[in-house]
C-alpha cells in the first residue's frame, strides 16, 4: 500500500546544496576521488603500459573537472 503524497510535500523545493552536511559530504567524496586519480596517475607514470599517456591525460581532465566543480560550488 502506497503512502498518499500531500500536496504541500510535492510542491516543496529542497535545496540540498544549502545544507552544510551535504556540502561537506560532497566535498569529501570529490577530494577522495581526486586523490585516487592522482595515485593512479603516479602508478601509470611508473609503468610501461602502451596507452598510459592517454589514460593519464583522461585522468588529468577528470581531476581538472572535479576541482572546477569544487571551485564553482565554493567547496574548496
């Protein structure tokens, strides 16, 4: 049996980006992702993988985008 949706509930707008706990969680997740990508880049630089340069370039673009997201949302 489904719960009825109140008319006020469906019209209420929630802006999660304004909650400190959500902003903190998002910041922590993205910073962790950036650190993991940086470690992958360092590992790739030490290997002789045939496509390492392409993968490093892709990871660097991902890092740049993630850091840009943090900056745009004032999460740095």
